């Protein structure tokens, strides 16, 4: 593929919470809407996706209630695989070719994570969904999004949020004086303790000089716009 026809490559992070529509499990209406928005952009941009699992389990929460942290984190990772399969299904219904790659081997449902093969899929116009996080307890899918973006050579990490449309000076649900920032540096985010994205993800992006855009999934159309490079939400840079 020559440089002129080369498409932008992005990594989209979707929260598991969005998939549940506020409840445990997968809400098909929500996932199909997201899938249609992704399918809309697929012929213009190479799209890799990391899906969270907060609609099923969060390891830290389960461990606070008495479970072993490592085991609880593996349950969390398995939740991300279910979300990945749901997204794959609705993406295919929307006409997009897809592959799921899992960081935990389960070859009946997903390919193993093979970065170079993921890149091939992207070049062929397939959407690649990375499931099972990093396969490592004590990590979050935000951090995995940053790591996968770096490893496959994406130019930016697009973090889709529900309920908030960017990075604020403080938590807008708590502090009525919080204002939205158009741009900030990873250092600012870390120093101010802004928690929209976890600190490990911020520092990995900072150390490796990759940009991150945090944006709101609502209203409808926002995911497509973000994939196509619209300057929305908050841009975080090194
Ligand atoms: N998780 C993990 N290692 C990873 C990715 C995820 O242990 O590499 C577990 C962790 O318990 C986490 C859960 O999977 O709480 C779900 O992921 P996350 O909380 O990032 O999902 P989101 O908040 O985006 O829905």
C-alpha cells in the first residue's frame, strides 16, 4: 500500500459500562447503535477497538467484597470477551468485516492476540477487536487501549465516554464549577489527579508520545465523527 492511499489508523476504547446501558450484561440496542456508527467510518479509517468489561465485573470491586484480586480480575477480563463478541456480531450485521483477538487463549471464540496479524486485518479493512484486556490482573482496559495503540502503530487513542463529553477541571457530577478542557497535557492530568482515564494509561501515552482524545458517545453520530478525526472532546498530548 503506497503512502498516498494509506488510511489513518486509530484505536477506539469503548467502556463496558456503555454496553450494559447502565445494567449488568449487554444491551443489544446500545451495542447495535455503536456498531452502526463504527461501520459508518470503516472504509475511511483503520479501526482497532478495546472494549471494557465494567458492565459485568470489575476486579477491584469484587476483591473489596472478599474475592481474590487476581481471580476477580480474570473474571473482569472474561467479561470484556463477551462484550467483544457482542460488538463483533452487531458490526457484522452492520456490514463490517471483523476479527476478535483475545489476550487469553480461547481459540473457539477468538484468535489469539498476534499484533502483526492484527495489522494485516486492519490493512484489509477489517475492524479488529481486542478482548481479554492485557491478560494480566491489576491492569485496566484503558491501559490496554494505550498499549495496543502503540504496538499496532495507531496515531491516536480515542476514548469514548458515556455521561461526560471530555476532560473537566474536576468531576462535573460532583463539582458544579467544573469546566471542560479542550486540551491538556498528560502531566497536567496526572498532577491534578484527573481520573477520567486511569493514571497508568496516561503515563504510558505520555512516555511514548501518542495522543489521546476523550469524547462523549452522545449524541448519536459522535463515535463516527471521532473516528473520522473530528476535533471534539478533549485532546491530551505529551
Ligand atoms: N482487567 C484486568 N486486566 C486487563 C484488563 C481488564 O484485570 O488487562 C479486568 C479488571 O478487573 C477490570 C475489568 O477487567 O476491572 C474490566 O475492565 P475495565 O474496568 O477496564 O472496564 P471498563 O471500566 O472500561 O468498562
